[in-house]
C-alpha cells in the first residue's frame, strides 16, 4: 500500500467514524401508558411463571400501589 493510498484510507475511515458520533447526549425515557391493574396482572404472571420470587412480587406490588396514591 502506498503512502498516499494509506492517507486516503485514514481520512475515509476517520470521516466514517465521525459520522457515528452525536452531539446530543439526551436520553429520553419511553412513554408507556400501562394501567395499575395491568401492572399488577403482569407482576402476578411473572410470579406464577417463576420469573420473580414471592418477596419480589410483594415488594413490586407495594411499589405499584404506593405510586398510585
């Protein structure tokens, strides 16, 4: 590879990588509208499927209910 082709390759690679960056670093949380009842049903299903323990189920159920107050 000649020196000039190496320089061209470096410039092309640097230009391509520069396009991957973003000047904005804001991360937006997704907007999800799930009812309290649906959250409780989902927790119950997760517990029944063994995805969460009974203790986790109780804690998350309390959290859902407390945030609704």
